[in-house]
């Protein structure tokens, strides 16, 4: 049986999003490329930040069980909005840098098994690779 550990609550209204604890208050609009105002941030950037941050924290956990150093670890997250015949969908790309790891691939695989966000995304829409 799963045990709830934490619930984030964010209320979105036209032009903004705010967390119930006030830690997150952002202006949200469509990007100018989609005929939006381009002001503030947009849902795609928020999703990229959430996805990249979640995997980064999972990488921290994964490296804690190794002699490797977490310093310099980074995730470059890209969310691409696409239009298909029915509406919109998204494609997610994560490029991971684990410079102080003796086995970066093993660390990445462990992190992917931990990260709740990457586990819930459709595998066909998610590309994860180690930085060259």
C-alpha cells in the first residue's frame, strides 16, 4: 500500500499560478511563438523545470549510494509542444551530465527507477541520454 508523503497544491488562474504556501508565485502566459504575450513563464517551461528538478534529485539519491561525487551533476530538460490531428501533445528530452561518476549509465538508470515524474511519462514521449 502506498503512503502519501507530500502533496503540492498550486492554483492556476488566467495569467498566474500560486502555491498554497506562497513559495511559488509566477506569471504564466503562452509564449509569443504561440501568439501569447510571452510575459512571465509558460506551462512548457514549468514542466521542464519540474521534470529536470525531479530527475536531478533522483540523481542525488542515486549517487549517495556510490563513492561518486554529486558535484557538477546537471539535467538539461526540454519540453516541446506539438500539434497532432486531435489537439496538442508534448515531447520530453532530458540530457544528463554526471561528470564525477565512474559509471554514469548505472547511476542514471537507478535515478530513472526512482524519479516519479519520469516513471509516469509515456516512454514514447520521453528521451533520456547522457551528455557527451
